[in-house]
């Protein structure tokens, strides 16, 4: 994990310096951007994780998150004073992987960063899961999803959530079980967090929740994967 490259987008110099200090102490390579324009210009470089303040002087962090998701699927942790549950859900709905509210513990932030980097670099073996006569293919080793032969772009969190469901077809997962699959710890407002990620996955797959081919809502319980597994794997 030492040497991983992290972009910190934060306009408050004291907070940026504290985050950089803690991360550098852990061996990370840290780049700073103090405004949205600088952050957008730096997205062309390959980072392993992005820490993103939502309240920047020249543009909203949400706009940067959208732009980042067009070019990268690396974990994005939003770091902001916006603390309502609706703010959290809106941020996660844009493709963020985690949400940390100011004031925050730098040690907790580092722990979350490490957890996301471990998950984004891990692979679930070399299996390819195929469903519905090849209509859906999930490549666990490359963390890629294909629907009707077309690549379906997913964030690391979305992929892990979808893979967790697909690995156990027809098993009902509660929202708490699902958030623990992708986060490894309880998350405030976890029910709506999971719902936001599921909504994103469905939209990307083109999976109609009223007539689902893959993700079915089990009212009062959670979600289950209903695709029919093909016999061949590999």
C-alpha cells in the first residue's frame, strides 16, 4: 500500500496539510488541489483514491465527482461539512464510495482510505460469472461487468456490491449485510446508502426494477440477485 497516489481536493489549507501529513506518514504519495479547476486539470493523472471536499470556492464538489466518474472508477471519499442524510445520499448517488463529515478524525479517515484501497486492489480469484445465456458476464479478476457484450462501467463499491449479490443467486441480503460487504463497517444511514448504490447499478445495467432481470427488491428485507447462472465458468 505505501506509494499509492492520493489526490486531496480541499480549499482549507490547514485541513489539507493535516490530511497530507497523516497520509505521508503512512507512506502515501499525496497531491493537493485547492479548487475545482485545479482538481479537474489533475484528473488526467492516475490516482488510486480521491478525497473530495464538496464546498470549494469556484465550483461544487459534486461537479468534480461527476467529471471524475467519467474518467476513473477509483474510490472517492467525500470530505465535507454537509452533514444531513440527504446530502450523504446525494453524494453517494453521484458515484462516491464513502462520506466523511467535518469535523473528522484524521486517524479514522486514514483507516477508511486503507480499507477502500484494499478492496479496490483485491480480486475474487479468476472466475467469470455468466448469467442468462451470456447476457451478463461478471469478471471478478478484472472487476468488469458486461451486459449484452457491452462494458458496464461501475465504481469499485458498485462492483463489489453487485458481485456480492451475484455470487449467491436468490439469497436475500439485508441492507446491513450489503453495506458490510462493500464497507466492512456500519455506515450511518446505511439503508439509503445501499438503495442509492442499487439504483445506480440498475440504471447502468438497464435493469427495470418493476420487471428486473437481475436485482429484485424483497420488500421489508433487502435485495436478491435473480439471474440464471450459465453452466460454464471461466
